[in-house]
């Protein structure tokens, strides 16, 4: 077998020594280390600060089960070591370089116990909107030395119960980060069954649950995923809720469901409410719909050469446009509505 001989000429990852030193002292578990380094490889390895990275990609890179990858990502996010926000195809992950903002973790090891049984750019307004001057200062990547991933050992480290210590939250007042559930696997399944809204195929669901044998972290993640899914549009219609065995077999708790507007989408809603809410009726940003979220994302891409156009659009509409009957936010951000309104079809008559 030919020996491996990595060469810098074939690619390398730059990481500041200060950041690497902070990581060494961060007390990461082996899974967290592996997942973190995979994120570094997918971002800094391609000279990016953040990127859309799916759980499946991280699982393939690390050899860690997708469910455990999901837990590790959320743990790293909760400690502010990584950033996580909605992206185009899932979640956009990145590294938080401000290591002084990371939350420290006090670990107490508990041995595991047995458990029983575009294209509308051409539709730019013919009437020039007020200008907006924007200054953007790009960040540059840190320079440092080439690094390699530490060895990852799975299923040999006892589970770790973590509590977060910050300056504003002294360690003596810490609460356990991981919720403790009953030891009995039967009782754990009953908790899941009570939470899951579709009560069918209980025997098969129990068998799959027992085979999965989730620890406290995984069961907490499963229950959070169920509660999140309950708020989705799809689960408001019973026939669209998967049967429990199908949901468990597909590890659907790792699905990246969106049940609230992203900050960018909320910014558009807020801009509309500020300019036109009193006239046309405000939009409640806390009431999420997938159709509206998708329409906002589409709207934000109407003028790729002028990405801040929407900041001027709504005030311009309030000042210069005579809105057609029964029109509002959804019409203004639709392709048809934007094209007609920005094209001057509903301009107010000049006095």
C-alpha cells in the first residue's frame, strides 16, 4: 500500500493559532471536535466564512451517525462556538471567531446505565427610487498553520452531562443542559407516544424505539423535533403527518424544518409595516407560512444588482403609488405585482 504524503500544494486550511489554542481549551467531546473540524473544512477550507452544510455531508465526513451529528451541531451552537442560520438548502454554518464569547462548559461524567426492555431585474422601476448608500467591509480569513483532525472515537466515551457557565450565570446556579428522563425504555417510549400527534402502529413504533434506544440527549432532540413539526403547515393536516414507525425509521427528527421567518424575511415584513402597515394592514411576523416565506425569498432576488432595493420600495409605494383595490403585502412582493407597480402602472396623478 502506498504511503500517504499530504502536500500543501494540494490544498490546505488556514486557521489562526489563537483560535486553535481556544479550541484546545474548549473541552470539546470527540464528536464535537469532529463536527467542528468538518465545518472548518467546508468553510475555511474553501476560503468561506460560512456555507450551507447539510447534516448528511457532516455525517459522511466524520463517520458519525446523522442523529449524533445533529446533537453535536446544536451543542456547538448553544456554546456559540459556531453560527447557525437558515440557508438556501438547509442551515448555513460558520465559525464564531470571537472565542471570548464562547460559553464555558463544566462537565460531570455519568456512566451509562442499562435501560429496560431571476429574472425580474428588467422590471426595475421606471421612476427612480430614492438612493441608499451602503458601505460593506469584507472580512479576511485568519492566517495560521495547517491543521488536521484529531482522531475520533465513537461509542466508547460515557455520556457527558453539560452545564453552561457564564459571567452572568455563576456555576453554582447552573442548570443541567441535558434533561433527565426515566431509566425505563418503556417509560421513555410512552413520553414519545404521548407527544406524537398521530397514534397509529404503536407496536411497530415501540419496537423501532427500543432498537434506537435513545439516550437523554437524543430523546430530548426527538421531542423538540416533534414539537417543532407540530407548528409546521404540513402537520396541521393529519393525513400529512407520518405514521410513528415511518417517522422513527426515517430519523425524521434530523429534518431541518422551518417554522418561523428568517431575520431577512422579518426585515422585509418590518419595512412594509413601517411604510404601509397603517394604510393596508400590518403583517404579523410571528404567524409563519411557508408560501409567504418563499414569496419573500423570491422577492429579495428580483434585483440581484441592487440587493437593498426593497428598503426603498415600500416607502416609494406609500408616497407615489395609488394602490389597486384588495392589494397588500403579498401582491406587492409577487412578481406580477412588483412588475406592474415598479413599472409605473399605478402611479398617483401629479397635482
